[in-house]
C-alpha cells in the first residue's frame, strides 16, 4: 500500500490517489508488449547480397551551420580493402581487359619484352638473380648462342687440328704445357685459335704478293671465357704464328727485290766520291718497332704473361721484352731499343703511352694489338689511355684482340659503339662460377665470434690448416680478399699476432718483396736473393710478435685487395676467404676464380655479418649449385 505523508492536506491527497489509479488502468502491460513485438516484426532486414536502390545516389547534404565556402567531400581511396564495395559498374581497366582480344603466346611474349609495364616488373620480381642484377649488371649471352658454341667445341679436341706452324705446335708440349700428361685444348682455345688463324692462313697462301694487294681491313675479336681457362695461350699461339709467317713473307720479298737490283759499276781506279757510305750496323731494323704489343693492367700480369712468351721463344725464335714499373728506366730503355731488335712487347698502357709521347714511331709496325683484361683497360680510369694507343696503332693494325673473363654492360656498349664489327668468341660457361668450386657461408654474428670479423677469419684459417683431408702435405696457400687497402694492413698484423704466416699485398706494400710473395702463390720460381744477401726464408720467424707461439706452421696467407683478383694464375691456391662481401657480381667471379683453375677443385668461404647483403650471397650460392651464369 501507498503510505502518504501526513503533512499533505486532504484535498491534495485525494487528487494524487485519483491520478495514480487512472494511469494504471489506461494501457495494460500485455497490450504494450504485443504492440511492440508486432512493430519489430514488421521491419524486415535487407538481404546481405542485395544492393540498395539508393547505392549510386549522392548522399544528402548536411545543413550548413555557417555561411562560409563549402569544401567538397574527400574522395575515397581505391587502394583500400573496401574499395570494391557498393559499386554497380566494373572498373575501367577490367572492362578494357575483358573486351580486348586475346593475343597469341608469341605476341604476348614480344610485347612483354618491348613494353616495361606491370607484367615485366612482376617478372623481374620473380627473377632468381634479382639481387645480383641490382648491382653492376653483366651483359647477357643468349642461351641459343651458348648451345651453338657447345656443338662447335666437340669438333676440335687436339692442337694438331689447328693450322699452326710445326715449330709452334712443338713448342706447346715442350714449353707452354710442359709437365702435363694429357694435352688438349680448352674450350676458349678451340674457339679462338681457328678464328684468329683464318686471315693469316689466307695471307700465307698469297705469299709474296700479299703487300701488293693493298692493306686489308683490321679484324676485331673479343675472347671471353671463365677464369683459369687458358685465354692467354689462346691468343699467344695465333699471334706468334702470324709473326713467323710475316717474317717469312718479308724475307721472300727482300730476296726478290735483291735479285732485281743491277750490279754496281766496277771502277778501274779508286774514286773517293764513288765509294758508298758505310752502313750503320749498330742497330737492327726492328729496334723499338715491335710487331706485337700486349697490354695488361698490372705489373704482376706483365711478369706472368711475359714469362709464358719468353718460354715459347726458346723453341720459336723471336725477341720479346717485358716493360713495367717494376723495372728501372735504364732496363726499359735497353730492352726496347736493343740492337738485336724486338718483336713482342708486353707492357702496361701507361708506360706505352708515355713512350709514344717521345717516340711515336714505336707503333708504326704494330700489326697485332692485344688488350688483355679488357673489362679493366676499357673502364673509366684506363679507357682514355688505352683508346689513344689503339688510335695511334690503327693504320698498321691487322688484328685487334680484346680478352676478358667477364663482359660488363659498360664493355658491351663500348664495343658496340666503337667497334661494332667485333667478332665475339664466348664459351658456354661464361659468367658462371665452376661447380668444382665449393662456397661456404660463415655467419660472424653467431657464437663464438659475436660480430668479430677478424676472429672469424683467423679461426677459419686455423681450421683449414688442421684439415688433413687433402692428399698433399705441403704448405697450404690461402688468399684473403678485402675491399680496402687499410683493412689489408690491419688484418695482416692481426693474423700475425695470432701466429699465422700472413703477407699483406697491395699498392702500399714494399715492391722488393712483391715478386717474392707472388712467386710463392703462383708456383713460379722465386727470384734470386738481393745484393744485400737477404734471405726471405730466414726472415719469416722474425715477422711474428715477440712471445707469440706459432700455431699454424702449414699455412701461408695472402691478404690482398682486387689487385690480385684479375688474371693472376694462382694454381697452387685451393682456398679463398672473402673477408668482405664483394660489391658486384663481377668481383665475385674474379675472386672465386683464383681457385678451381684448369679443372682443379677449390673452396671459398665468405664472411657475412649483420650489415652485409645476405641475399646476394644466397643467390650466388644457388647460381653456383645450378651452374647458372650470374
């Protein structure tokens, strides 16, 4: 019951009771519930898959609160996940794709190659060598060209099948490849030697009438093959053969002209004015006028190629000279201006260029010019000097030969622009690291190195020294490549502090010891001791710090930059350590090319840290496993 307060008057109490009774009898609770449920049931929800009729109508404008300028509503982005909702018409690009007729597969591939659109970008994203192509790209060799070259290589399997002189053929086994049991040409030699001999064979058949027919156009060749494949011998043998044939032709022409000369008149009395002047017999006609010039980027390569050319001269008689910064000016002058004459000169572009400034006629008789390591000699630093030598020698040139282990895009475009008629002789395995080379990756961020790259390098060298799986028990040769010269000096000192016999080799190292160090890693005979009587073998123990125990007595390490990564024949080396990840795929090919030469097995170890390009190293390993070109 409702208890009313006694403070109210009787009239107020009666009116309050009357209002309460009226409100309770107006709408019963059952009727209110039934009416509410029927109202909810009458409002049906729209189907989820049915679009509203007002989908494409503009939304009602909201009332403007102020009289200022109205801003148009922001357009919704089509890149959102809900961009395709509430749309009654398909996008324009979909209508175009549906209405466009489907092209044949060949036409679609052609358009994909010609137009770099979205499909081309997706194709590059799926490329397994994408990270390597982000670096300095190599020029691609078509697959059909590689397969065609393979069929040509099968046809030639012996040096006897080449149109070389007999004396040149005999010098191959006695001098160039002395000590080898099975002698057979490598793929690049099977390609290059017949091609370089083609014009020379035709000239030899013409005989003494060759010069009367006028000058022939200069022939241009590009020899490209993987590292350690015998490219040097591939161009030296045809060049020497051409040299000897030219000498025989000149001798025949001289004899023919001497026979035509009329005899001198006989004087009854001695007349001082009719006596011929004495001929100058102190110099040879070919003094400082070589027929063959071979250009190389470094003095180490000059010594290596010069040693091969010198060994062949013992069987094939000719005169050669090595000119580089390793020799004094007196030695260079005496070799070039020898009274016995000169036939072949092996030198660097800078030295030949400086000599031609004082004696331009040095290139007057040059018929064969070889640009070895063309990817280096035709780059930004060497190109002006090398091109100047080519331009001066062009009037007398018969053959211009480029030789390289890689064909970068810069070299490819350079040859297309300057020498479009160059005949390219590339092996099928160009730009591919041989499968006989095993590449391992060492993560220096893991235990126990914890990011210490020097410690990881030293431990790797010690592990290689302890490995007795090889059949040889001689001292193991290891090359460590770094990117900076300062790093080479610091790393060599660190390795010596750890008891490792390490040598630092760069442009800053002592030139007196460079020849001795390089001889131990190339298998050549070490140079004679200096006049001071210094013996390198006795000085090795003094190189270690005082109190350091020598723990690795069977390893010899060469810490170097890219100065020794090109062309150096490091035949005794079986292990290479990449202290720094190379900048480009070209550096990968040249550095790993120091092992696995001439069919031998080799091993490479690359040190990878937190800030290194691991994706590049991964692609190189996968490409080596597949045998694909980088």
